[in-house]
């Protein structure tokens, strides 16, 4: 059985409804929501506030939970050194809003930041990012979703065994139109979220 590791990410939007994405300076790096690793002594909300500030320099406050996204490791993923097979990743994605003013200069995390229309995300983008933006743009909260990269494409595919939204909300599909602003429309508040663990490469997850 594969191990499970935990991460957090934030859907942060501006007044025009654009979503903030980060791209690390590595070659072939993918665009992702800002976020990172969870620590054993943090709630998902505390982790996302800390990670977003470390990565972007922005101070944010949590609004609600978009969803929890399970990203299984690829069956043929290489072993991660002596630690054994790469773990599955569970990502808490939270809506957050910026408080205060944006910092001057380049963020300390080495992240390349830019704002994007949620209906026209740049490529390449991580599977969790793509699905989380779709769900946030549709106004969903409390989504539980398992995502896998679809073979031969960069599009995520929801696993048939776990792809549910809050009661009364339809499941998202990659072709669904997205409203102009993330979080537009009615939302449902999610309940309490599980505690978090540690160690994940956020570039592979969020």
C-alpha cells in the first residue's frame, strides 16, 4: 500500500476574477496554485496562510474549503530514493483573499506569479490546479475529488470511484464553462477538515 502525504493550495482571485498562479523556475515546470507542504502541527488553514506568504509574499485569509483532491501516484512512478515508492497526495484547496497590500520586489520562494482568466489557464498546468479552478469558478465548496492525468493529454480525469461534490451540486467536467469570477454564485460551507501530515513536492500536486 502506498503512503499518503498532505499538501495545501489556495485559490486567490483579484477584483477582475482572475486566479493567481505560480510557476517555479525549473525547466518544464507546470503552473500551479500557490501553496505547499503541510506540517503535522498545522490545520489546513494555517498551512495555506503560511505557504502562500512564503511563496508569494502575500498575506491571505481563508474564506472556505473548495475541496479535497486525491492525486494517486502513477503506477509506474519511479521510486523516490530510499524512501520507497512515491506517495499519493491529498491536497486541501482553500479559497483565500488577500489582506493588505502586495509586497514590493520578487517573492522569496522563487515563484513566477501571474493572474489568469479561470477559463483560459496557461499550459502546462497541474491536474489538481485545473480541477480546483473549475470547481471554484462554479461556486462549489466541500468537493471530494480524485484526479488523474488522462493518458496522452494534459487534461485531468476524475476517477469514477471518487468524484463527488457537496449534495445538490453537479460534478465538474473539464469542458464545463467557467464564470468570469472564481467563487461567483452560491456556495456551500464545508465542515471541519482532517488534520494534516507532511512531505510532498507541491509542484507535483497543487
